[in-house]
C-alpha cells in the first residue's frame, strides 16, 4: 500500500525522484497518466491492469465512459527508473499537472499521485473544512472509519 506525503522537485529535464519505498512497490515498470484534480496518477503494472479491465467494462454507448477512457488512456505512458531512482515525466503530463519545480508526491492506497506543490496546498486548504462532511457521507455508503 502507498501512503505518506513527500516533497520533491522536478528538474528542467522533467525528472523527479520518487521515494524509495514507492519505487519498491511500483516495480521496475509502471504507468503514469492524467489523474483527477490536476494531478498525475502513477500505477504499478498490476493495478494498471485492473484499472484497464474496469474501464473496458464500461459501456461505449455512454458518452461519459468514452470521454473518461480517452482522457485516462491517451495520457498514459509506461515508465522505468533511471540509475538515480528518477522518472522522466513526459512533457504533456507535466503541462497537464502544472509541474514546474516543487512537487508533492503522495501515497494514496493503490497508487502514487504527483502534484504541483502549490495546487496540493490549495487543495488541502479547500478540502480541510469539508473533511468531516465527506467522512459522514462515506458512512452512508457503509464505510466505517
């Protein structure tokens, strides 16, 4: 399981260091794609396979399913580590997530998220007040903290 928050920088060539524990869990080959909320999602190949299976099961007759599949898969790229434990984030994904210098690297259960640090801080500030409300809504779905 991925968990925790780390601060890293992305260099001028688009390379970022991912925490060693995350690298271990991601394996030698993994997928980076556009995520929600203007961040990037990073999946180990096993999780990527499950996501692919779930998205394939959506009806192509629904425009929302087609749109989300296009968004998700068109930005996906298979990546590997360099010798220093860095990954080169493709330019199109860096632009999408506004990654230019300071980044937040988050462990979120089955995936890693890479955020522009300022966007992550703003997201936290905006979400902090509604965290209790969100938790209460999740209880309605038979989810117990």
